[in-house]
C-alpha cells in the first residue's frame, strides 16, 4: 500500500517537532548552575586558644624549668601602645596563646596533637609580631613527620621580618602548603628560644583543605582577590554573576575575579543560560571577608640618584615625592621627615623638600580598622653635599657578578667580540652637579699586561643620546686595579679637573684588552630580565658604533662622585669610604642595612656598621 506523499511529509515534520521538543526539554533539564572559588577551603583541624580546655589539647614544654605559655586577652609590648586583640580579625576570639619575653634564656615549645594531612591541605596561623626585638629571641614554626621523626622548619619570625622590612607590632598571617605531607601523620610546633626578645601572641591556627563542595566557604582578607570558577553542566553559553559586597558587583565572564572592600559575610549568585533555558545557583554567606592589619613599607623617591651609601641622593631645595608601598589596605598614613619640609604628613604619597644639606631618616605609620604598622629608614636620604651614585637598586646588590661570555671572556670586560668600550648612562641631575672622580668595582683583574692603561672618561650625550663629547679622563694601570676575593672594593679614577653639568652624562671605560688568554678583566654588573631597565652601552670597534644593551638589560657597578653645586660651592669633605668586612666585623657594636634595619651580622651587599668607638662605617661584603 502506497502512502500519500503529502501525508508522509506531514508525519515526518510532526516527528521532527516532537523530537526537537524532547531534546529541548532534556537540555533544559540538564542545564545546572554550579560554581566554586579557588580560595574555598574547609577546616578540619583548628586551635583558637579560647579556653583552658581547648588549649590543653596541645603540649607545652620548656628545656629548663616550667613552661610559661599562657592565655592572654590582648597583646602588650614594651614601648608600644598596641592593644588590639585577635577579635579584631575573628570576632568570636576571646584569648590567644602567649609567652612573655625574659632577660634569661628561654627555650619553650608548644606542640599540636597528631594531625593526618589530607590532599590539597595547607596550615595557617596568626602571630602578633613586634619584630624589632626578635633578633635576641626568635619564634620558629616546625612540622614533624611522626613516622620518620624528621622535623622541618617552616618559618622564623626574625628572618621573615628582615626579608619583609617589617617592624610592627601587628597581627600577621602565615600560611604554608602541606603537599609533601599528604596522607602522613604530623605534629606542628612553635618554639620560642633566646634571651630577651619580645612577647609572643599566636592565634587562628588551622589546617585546611581546598574544597569545591557546596558546604565550603571562602575566607579572605579585605582587598584580596577571589577567583570564581563556573562548574555548571549542560553547556551554558551565558553567565550572570551577582556578588554581594564585591567589586565588580556583577559579571558576565565565565570565570570572574572579585575583590571585597569591607569586612562581612557575603552571598554569591550565578545564573547560567543557553538557548534552551536558564538555571540559578545561590550560596548565602559563601564569602567571609576578614579584617587584615596593614604592613607598612616606605617607597623612596624616584627622583635623585641611587647610591651604594644612601637610599637616595637628592639636592637641597628641590621637591621629591615619597611613596606608600604598604600592603593590607591602610586607610590612614602618618609620615615624619627628619630635616624635611613638611616635617610630618598625613598624605599617602607626600612631597618633601630638604633645605639643609645632611643625611636624614623618616618614618611611616599606617593603620586601618584592624591595626597599625610602622616602617622607618635611618640615614637613608642624603640631601646635598657629595656622594657616589650608581644605577643599582638596594635589593639588587646581592646579584652583583661578572657577566661571563664563556670562551669569549666577559661582557663589561675583556672579550673576544671586538667590544672595546663600555658606557654607563646617568640621567640628568635634579640640580647642577660637579663630578670629580669615578669608582669602578671590578669582578676580575687578571692581566699579563700590567702597564696597560684602563681609562675612565666622562662624556656628554650626543644628539642621538649616545656617548659623545669627552669632558674629563683618568687612567689607572691594569696591574693597579683593586680586587678582593672576600670584599667588594673599588678602584679610584680621579679627574685632574672636575666637570660641572646639569645634563645626562656617560661614564665610559676603555682599555680592557682583547687578549682573552692572558687578560680577564671585568666589572661587576647587575643583570636583569627582559624588558627591565638597562643603562649600559657597548662600542663595537669593527662598526665604529655605540649600542644600548637592550637585548640583555644590565647596569654596571660604576659610581661617579657627584657634588650638588651650591652658591658658595664649598669643597665638601670626602664621603665615607668602604671598610674591609673583616676589620669592621671584629670591632662592630651594631650592624644595619642601608634602610636602617638592624642585622645579626654582616650580610652580602652594603652594611652600615657602628663601631665600638662610636664611629660609623659603610661596609660592602660579597
């Protein structure tokens, strides 16, 4: 029996429509909104030290005598008015674990019960830190593998404070991944050891696991980012996020990043859709935003010159701007400027002028609702007078080295690539300067031609911004170049007649021989990553041209001696020279870095050493 063609077509179209409807219904049913955040975690062990019973789950030991760990409601430090309890961060907190400093030796430990580490875990805790005194007694944190007995130090408050330039006091959060301990049983321990130091307060101890489940929550500090992830099924093509209390408040991105400016507990809503329909997922109280006290950090002026002996070398009567580099979202600033005008400021990035020549310090106190923090720089800013300058940041000093070219010798030194001159560029000074000498720090000084002359020239910039007119020269025999395997020492090149300039200038070094078999002379340099600043040029003798080393950013340890010119132009005293590290260490009463932070001993780079006889020396150590 034959079916009518029109009937067949109608039935086929009906079948297609029915199937399409079924498919559409299935698609609508399978579209399910879901999301999580990278920062979401669930706590499976915690200790808040809010009662004697809770605290008793840990053990407390002392190497001699009875342990002195106690529960304290508020931090208290000698010479500090800081009294903020941990409840400023977690409102439910009542007390914190504390141990008081003592002028007798202490060696006390607080140890957790056994914890089995789950996959994707980390450990976190807070310490109220007044770090300036921890040089005498340090707080360290350890994890011990129970099965093997192997103990690993995860932190030292003193080392952390030195690296961060932190003084305090403030509550500071520490966090460490536990990936290498997954599936193992461990104990955690705090050790306070030394003579003197400062009071210690610990709270908010948690072992947490990254958690994408519906019950997980995000705990984040004010101003920190939360990275949301769409986990929806059913192939959505459109996303609408709503972030209570967040910035942005809404987003149509699939995986948005959000920050929160105020403390509180906030919900998140995600609606996903496609051509077949939409679905919504909501999590109330998903994000918990906690207060975080700031960490103060002074940013030196970008104006003026860097120096091996001062953080910045600036002229008198010229405004320079300081910068707040603090973290933790401070809302108030209090600056003091020794010798500056204004002497104090509540601005975040104040501008200051120094009327009198001298070397000055400054302080910065920052605060928000969670606490305050302090930073200081001692004898960091030299205004006016005379000083050596270079293009190397304080944190780069440890990176000073020779730049080997393998069998071709050295960059900024003897080489077989027909590069016979190197130049270091210096920006125009903020005020007219007089330049009378240059010090060069050599990495190697090997030569079989000791009577050959190494020549340093001061040159103006030509129309193309390259080394041009020679303004002054000075030479030293190759055999007289200064080098010490243990200490960084300079070689002096003094000009017969000082040069005055208010323009950008170059220091050019010439005469480092091309004989790479008998001569290996090189200058210490800082090598930077691609795209970072470079201030070094080289001259290719076969082309007769200067080139900026833009492919391999470098600055040489080349330091012209500048004096800011004054109306009377009095001849200044010589700036403080570099002492040998060995002699300085033997007679040192106290050692500081160039930002005025006290050190436990000489470190690599520049050190400020107060001698037993009261004198102050600057010591460069390799």
